[in-house]
């Protein structure tokens, strides 16, 4: 048992191998962001600046290169993270999924499309009216046919 004393078991299911607390895809993501930043910096070095700005060209380039490469690094780092919810992965790859759109929602079986939304509006069949009147007569709320005919 002494041989397993310094063994570290993973705390998460399907945990990826880590080097200095980062997964290998995270290291690759940060290296890619750094390479993109360096490439952008070198591309901006080719731009000639007016004389008053030439002295601060280094700082201007850093200000222009830092935010895009930093955002790219954070984005790629979050894509490769295996310990958090994959919100960024889901949001980015949603557009790449296949989508199936139908022509429209199926109509209600009751006839008009509004009949299930607004039951008080629309036409009522004679059968429904006859049943409602019969129910009211049984309860004593509606006048009988004989009393209606006499009046």
C-alpha cells in the first residue's frame, strides 16, 4: 500500500492530463493566441508612423495588439477548459450544428386556429348549445320549453 501513497486520483470524471495546472489543449490555445499577437505586432511594425508618434510606436503597437490577442487567448482557453460548464463551446458551435426548420406549427384539430386560444370567441355548434340548455334545465336555471311557448 505504500506504493500508492503519493498517487493523485482525478477529482472530476474524464479529467484530462494537466501540465502545471493547464490541460494540453489550453497550453495550445495560449500558444496560438501568443503567436497571433506576435504576428499582429510584427505586421504593425511594418507601418510607418509620423515623426511625433515614432518614439511611442512600441507602446501604441502593444495597445493595439494586446486586447485582440488577449480576447482570443481567453476564448480559446475557455473552449479547452474541461472543469467548467461548456457555455462558450455551446454558443460558438451552435451555428455549426445542423438545424431543421419546419414550415409552420400544426393547426389545432378543432377547426379554426384561434379556437384553442380564445374559447369564448367563435361559433358554437347547435349540439353544444342544446347540451348546455339541457344541463341548465336539469339544474333548474333555465326556463322549460313549455313555459317559453306559452309566453
